C-alpha cells in the first residue's frame, strides 16, 4: 500500500511522543514495522523520495518537425497551435492524425512559458488623497429592465485607490458629458477634492495626437480641451493610463467586477430586475454603494484629512449648442439627427444636451424634448413633425429616406401593405398618410386598434373606414360669454370711504 506524507508525519509525531513502532504504525494506519523503520532511518517524506522522470515513455510525434515549428513561433509568437497543426498536416499529408493536436498544444504552451517574457503587474503603493480613478463599465450583463423594457447602460464608476471608497452614476454612453456627471457627483458626495483624476484613453477624455504634436510629446494621445477645463475648474491634475494598459487603472478596474457581483447578489435577493424608472434604479445602486463604503470610513478619513475642501459650484449637467434646422426639418446634433416641428425649418435653435435627453429651445421657450441618441448616424424621426409636408407632397413618401420610421407600430406597416394590394400605389400612399394624420391628431393607440380590427376582417377598406372607427375626441363646450359695458361710476363709491389719513 502506498504511504502518504500525512501518514508519515503522523508516524513521526507519535514516535516523538514516546510510542513504540507498533503503536505508531497502528495510529498512522501503516501495516508494516519495516515501513516504519524505513522512514525513521531515511527521515524523509514519501514525496521527497520520488525521482523526477527524465526520459520519455513514448517517442515525440513532433520531434522531427519541432525545430521548424519553433522557428515559426519565433517569427510570429501569436501563431496558434491549431494553425501550425493544419500547416504540418497540409505539408506532410498523412503523417499526423487529428488526435495529436492536444500534444502540439502542450508543446507550444510549454515553449511560450520558457521562451516568451510576460509583462508583469506592478503592485503600487497608494498615498491618501493622491488620486481618483474613473472608468466606465458596461452593466448590460445584469439584464436590468425599466418598465419591462431592456435597459442597456454603463456605470461611470469612480474609486479612491487608497481607501477603495467608490461612487457611480448610470449613463448611456462613455462620453465627456457622462464623465462630467460621474466626476461631479463623486466630488459632491465626497465634499473634498483629491490631487489628480485618472481615466483610461477613452475618447471622452483624450484624442489622437497629430504627427506634429507627437514630435513634441512621447504620448500617443492628448487630453481634450473641454475635459481639461473641467478638471481646472476643480483644481484637479489630469492623468491617464498608457495605451492598451488597463492595469494602470487597476484599482477601479478590479472594483468594477466586485461591484457588479454585489449588484447581481442584491438583484437576486430583491427577487426581480425591473424598476419603475432610472431614478429608482440609481437609488437601488446608491444603497449598495453606501453599504460597500461603510467599512472604508477609517481610511477614507485619512484621505479627507489631506484633501482640499470642495468650494466651487458644479458645472451644469448639460452642453449647449446653437444649430440651424435643415430644410428637411432635421436637426443635426453631433453625428445624429432629430426631426423637430416644421415651423422651425431654417431657424437657429439652442440645443441643451443632457445625458438622457436633449431639449430644443427657440425664443426662450422649450419647444421639444427628445431622447438623446448615442453613437453615430442614428435618427429620431417623429411622424407628427413631417406628416403635413408628406400630405402636401404624397409622392415623396414612397422613396422617403426615413420611411421606415413612419410606421410607429408594426400594424401600421401591415396596413400600408394591405392598402397597396387593393389600391394603386399613389392612392395607397395617400390613404396611409391620411391614416397617419389621424394618429397624429388623436391617439395612436385608437388608430392601431382600428387597423388591427380591419386587417382581421380581410375586407377592402381605406382611410375613411378608419376615420369612422376612430371616434373623434369630444371637446368640452366653452360657454358663450356676453361682453358687458364698463360702468366707471362704480369706482366713485371708493371715494365715499376714507382710505388714508393725511399727516398734519
């Protein structure tokens, strides 16, 4: 029977306690006095007696070609074992079998360990109050919903590396606006300002340097001017990581994973992942952050002791642009477009850009509030803004660039396709536009219900049929008012009463 290290340790312990070889053998479950005597004389554990095998039990199938494989790896270390195995099979025909791939993978793995130096993570000594790290982390894997709708979002997550104190805000993209929201919220929560603020090389804070600028600076990217203005407002020094070096932002990067695991656990404990609003979801997150920060107060106090107090007012949580509305009624904000009321065609408007919406202002009035689009080349087309123009020019509907956005629900598209089947193209387009006009004037849900009913009947119908089904909203009756002549003599009654005393 093979004797283990644990048995021999127990054996030696019993012998040192004065037990006989037989007693120690029974205690250690060793059946032979000879075995006891052997390990007493050797004074070694079984694992120390094993000899390292220095020979191969079978021939290496890749021995003849390994030097060539090694040469390929030296020239291109990124080559994968699968690629090299396929190259060997193509070159040598039937010499290699599919089951030998695992052997080659093991050889290449060993070669990489012995021949390729790796970049090590360097542990850093953090100083209190020195730096605040900020990073955007995607939260979509948590599968949170708002009012039963999928909620894709990012958390702008800020961490003080010395104390690991953290805070965060929910945003829809990692932009300069969201960095501003996250940073300002964190500083307001702290009430103090550290020495520096560090981010990664996202386009929210940095940009590629021109060739001329690179000659003057060793860095590949420079800070955006608006970002530097934000940091200067708070007296923060700007720092960033090197390109493709997220480990330099390591404290916040590692905290991202820990926070998401904590949120997942609290969601499981809560029993569902649906929230009534973004504000309600953020309140839920704030509660988790407060709990995580509760055990960090001692080190946080050390940080606050060397930080400067927050004395400046925050910047507005929006950007403002002055933009001209195009002749097509489209307002371009950045790389995206929005339709606005047609009366604004050709006018310059002020656009206030918030994290989740934009506001369109004209003549000091907010004329439209729209969900903010992220990314590029996305369009928000509201059929209510363009329907009157389309009714004046119905021939423009069929090839309208944004025609798909004129079907607010799938039933509207089905209705247009049904109209096309029994009406000429121009009449079908006009009938559909009139139906869309009814939806714009009344309730879209009423029109969609009428269309659903008509599509189920399989009969011929048009916009007049829809109008008959959709009852017009009964407007309140405004009573007629009879104008009365003004009798100024009634004011004379005021003179009959003393209303003040004249000082003597």
